């Protein structure tokens, strides 16, 4: 019996979003790293519609992603900070 992966693990994952955006970032890097006014920056959303599907996917699960990242940092704080109790 073939079970679709989505039925086994319906939770969205962040890595495909990051990887997809990274590929697009590398493609458009020079343009994306320029200094922009707020208005010019907002126009980038229309200029680069390739990012739309990733934006939509992120927004749909933003709270879950944020919670998972926060939990990971909390559980592995020693990888992110040195705590000095002096």
C-alpha cells in the first residue's frame, strides 16, 4: 500500500522554503542587495514573483516554524550563546 508522504507527516517543513529562496537569492543577489527606499523595496515583490510561492508557504506555517526554531534554540542554547553567571 502506497501512503503519500503528506498523510504520514502533514507538518510543513521549513527547509524546502529556505532552499528554494536561497536558489532565487543567488540568482538575483546583486539586485536584492542594493539599497532601496521603502517604496522601491515593496516594488521588488512584483518584480520577483518567483518568491511568491515560498512567501505563501512560509506565511501559512509561520507560527509553527517560529515555535520550532525557538524550541530548538532553547533546547540547544549552548550552541548559540555563552551564559556567564558572574
